[in-house]
């Protein structure tokens, strides 16, 4: 019993011990279950991945077998391979093109339809009408009311497949390329009417691939958002038509004195011919050329099948004749800029009416002289220097823009190179480096080393590839040494201070702040340079450039007045720094790189030349106590000129204009310059600038044409002056040979015979 009991006890004990022993309890069962779970999970993952791979391989094999039936062998394979590569590169190219075009689409977010929703009549500084902008050009006429032959003439000449393409006409482009190849030059354009409208509405005439890309995308955008009738209507209303007119309706009134709905076929052909080159084919300027162009339009009508030869024969035999008008030379580049200023004033809430009269700052006499100086320089030296374009801005010290030349021919290109073209200023940018140095306590006599220098791996050299050792800052600036401003920037100033000084003086274009900025590698506009340089003759005060003097409604109420509504000029450069810079800048036309800019009669002149790398840009920006003028020459496609520097044609153009502008006016002193007036007249107060030309014949101040006189009156006065040549200056109430203190000085744009500028009164 005891053994049995013991056996039972032991058996029970063993059972209990298995249940309670540390190694055999629930604690041991849980890890085993976890291990089994992870083994199952691992097995499932392995099997799933293997099955997935097997299935994918099987599927890929099926796809491969399926596409084998489409496999091309032999010579056909080459075509398919090329097509595949073309699709690949085409897709990538489309993405790149769209990326480049995105900035253009930003323009469409604005109220672009109402950009011209202004009726602005512009007056010059003396109150004479000089042009119009906005809807006052002429009320728009619905396309349905226009003569059928006018619409056909425009389409036959500008875009025959207008109703068949979707903004870009690849067939027409191919035809134009073929014709141009046959002719060995450009005889046909490939742009559609929609592309031309996109350019007129959103872009500029700048010749670049980027602009053409934007134009193409915007053309498609216009086709999506507008009907063909709307596109045609906008094109006929917005295109420049010569003579200062915009739109076919305004051109009809200007050239023929009749409503656009009343023009005949011959007149319609002449109007349609203006779209290509309005300045060249304007009938009031060159009637034979306008008629020849109209004959081409009539031929286009026949060739396109829109009309028969019998329908146009009468128009060929009786060509249109424009009404008798004197040649109108509106300051169109200036007016475009002034129109932008009016819209800016409206956007900022300073004017609240859109039908206004604007008195501008433009001086038509100086404007004509500026255009003549630019054109004569390009005509005389353009071929030898290989330069085709130029721009100019003239500011009277105080901020009023008196003249602006935005290019050689407004009819050919309305792109304003004076306000919109970004070009490297070269050494003319050194003004800001030296001004910053003068603000830091340097003087013109401070000595600095002109020696080789390396800054972060960059080693600039002087133009002559030689070095002068220790030189004064005056000498370094006058001789345009490159190492000196770089040394100042590296050791004393830093690029941020130089850029901030330029911005403070009036440069509005965003500037790069890299190590090359002291030598003018960051692009600016001609307007920027004129504005900033005008600070120095203003004694360090803001130049406050402006083109709008007053805005008046048709009831005579003054809505805006610059002197009343704009803040007073602030000091941006200290008197000491300004005086030092004027001492330096007035030596450059005497001993420096701008000797060709020195004015006749001893009028003290300051300024600086500038030439960018590879002779792509040539500048001269100069000033007297009266005016500041910035001149630029270059090519739109950025090709190099023939070794032209800023001391050549830019300086000569500056001199030609400024010599004219300073005849018979009261000279103002330049701050910090002793004896600023010529011939010692400083002792007796302001003098009259010497109006003698190189022939030595003096001009009678009382007989110089005031700007407010009519052209006929000016001719009479000029005739009297010519009759008195050799008799010496004669002034009413004064002894012969003397100048009366009370004799009226010549207003600033008078035209006198001895000055050989092609300026019409």
C-alpha cells in the first residue's frame, strides 16, 4: 500500500511538477507559439515573393510573346527606332519648353484685355499735343462691320490659313522656310496672326529663342480662350500702323481722313501693307513705297484665291493717296514709357479716371536732337563698328526725362531698349564702387595698388594688360583700371555694399552680388544708369526721374501733380562723397577715357565710359550742371561689335546732343567743382554758354528760337539770324557786340543753323 501510495503520489507529484516547474509552465509555451508564428510568417513571405516573382516573369513572358508579333526587322526597324527616340526627346523637349513658357503665362493672370482701357492725350512740357495712347486711338469697329476687302487683304498678306490653324501654322511655316531658302534671305515670315497678337499683347520685339517659345505657347492659349473673330478684332485694334497711330481704324482716319468702314479696296490694300513695316511703308512719309507695298497686297489677294485679277485691276490702276500731312515724328518710345507710368499711377490709386490729359516732361526739341544724334552716329559709324542699335535717356537735373531714344526705328521694333533691355554696364558700373569707397572715408587722392589680384579663383586684368603700381583713386577711375575697384571690393567694401549703393542711387534692376560686380557684370538698363548718375550733379540727392508732370481731366481738374503728390528728394549720398566723385568724374573727359565727350565752349562735363566683355556693349553716361545723359550702343542678338569702346561712338553721340542742348542756356554749377562756368564767367554769376561753333561765327542770343515758337516762326528767325552773320551778336537795347543781361536766354532745345544736326524745327 505504501509503495502503491507512493507510486500514486509520485505520479501525481510528477504531473504537478510538470505543471509548476519553471521550465515547463505557460512561460515556456508562449515563446514557442511566437516562434511558430514568425516561422509561418517567414514561410508566407517567402512563398508570396516567390509566387509574385514567378507570376511577374510569366506575365512579362506573355507580354514579350505578344509584342513579338509587332517586332519590325530589317530596314523598317530603323524608322521605328527613330520614331521612338523622337517621341522620347519630343516629350522631354515639350516639358522644357513648357517650363520656359510658364513666366509668359503669368501675364495672362492680369487684366490684359483692359490694359489699353485708357484714353490718354499726351502733351510735351510746353503743352503741345505729342501723341495719344489707349482707346483714344480710335473706337474699335466690330469685325462684322469692317469692309470685306479689308479683312481679305489682311488675311491674304498676314495669315492665309488663319481659320485653319490652331495658333501655329506648321504648313505656312514650312512654306515660308522654303521661299526663304529659294530667295537666299528672309522674304516671308512664318508667324501667324495669332502669334503676332500674342507678341503685341504680352511680349516685346526682342529677338530671342525664349521670346519665340513664349509666343508659341501664348498663341495656343489665345486660340483656346478667344474665338477667331475676337483674335482678328484685337489684332486690327492693337497693331502699330505708323504715324503714331495704333489700330486700323485710327490709321484710316490719319492717312485717308475717313472712317474705316468707308475705305475702298486700294486704301484697304495700303492699310494691310502697313503691318509688316509701318515706318517704311507709311504713305505720308514714302508714298511710292506705300503704293508698291499695296500692289504686293493686291497680288496676294489674287494668289490666295480670295479675289480675282479682274476684281483688283481697278485698285491697281487707281492706287490710294494719303491726305496731305507734314511728317509727324512723335516720341513714341517715350510715350510708351509714359503710358506705363500713367497706368502705374492708376494702379497705386493716385489717379481714378481713365480719360485724361497728361503733361509730360519730354522736350520735343531735345527729343529730335537726340534721335538725330543717334541716327547720324549709326549711319556714319554703324557699318565700321558693326553696331545696329542704340538707346539714350536724357534727364534734366531734377529728375524730368527730357528725351528718350529706345531704338533706331520704332516702326521696325517697338521694344524699348532704354527702359527694358538689360545689358552689362562694364566700367560705367564703377561709379557705385567708388561712391561706396568715398562714403567710407576714401578721397580722390587716396593711393592704392594697381597690381595683379586674385579673388576666389578670379584674376581680373586691366584693359591694356599692364599695371601702374601705386596710383590715386582719381587716376584709377579716369584710366578705368580694373584691379583697383576689385581690390576695394575685396579688402574694404564687399559686394553687398556696392550693390546697395547702386540701388540707393536709383538702379531698379535686381543686381547679382557676386565677386565680378565691381566690373559691371550685372545687367542694368539705360534708364537705371541715367537715374543713378544724375545723383552726383544733384549734390547727392535723389534724382527722382519721372516722365509725367501733371494729369488733368477734361474739365481742367488737376488729378495728379508730381511736385505736389510725390515726396521730396532724399539724400542718398553724402555731400563729401558727392563732391569727391564729381572731382573724379569731371577729370575723365579731360585726362581719361572720355575725351571725345568734352563739350565745346569749356562747359564742365563729368562722366564715365563702359565697355562689356567681347565688345557687346558700349556706354557713356555723362552730366553737366544741367543735364545727365546715358548712351548705349550694341546689337539685339548680343553679337560683338568691332572693338568699339564707350569712349568712341557713345561719347561722340553724347557730345553731339549735349553741345546742342547747352547753347544759350543758363549754366548751373556742379557741386564740389570750383569755377564750373566757362571763360571765367563764374565771377559774375551764371553765364550763357558759348554758342559759337567751330567756324567761329557767334550766335545772337536774342535771335535763338524759343521752343514754344511754331516751326514757321523759327524759320523766319533763322533767316534773320543768317542775314546778320558777320555783324556780331546784336541784342535789342544793347550796344553792338555785347550781350544784354536782360536779353532772353535761348530755351533749351532751340535749333540754330551752325549746329549740324539733322533736326527739323
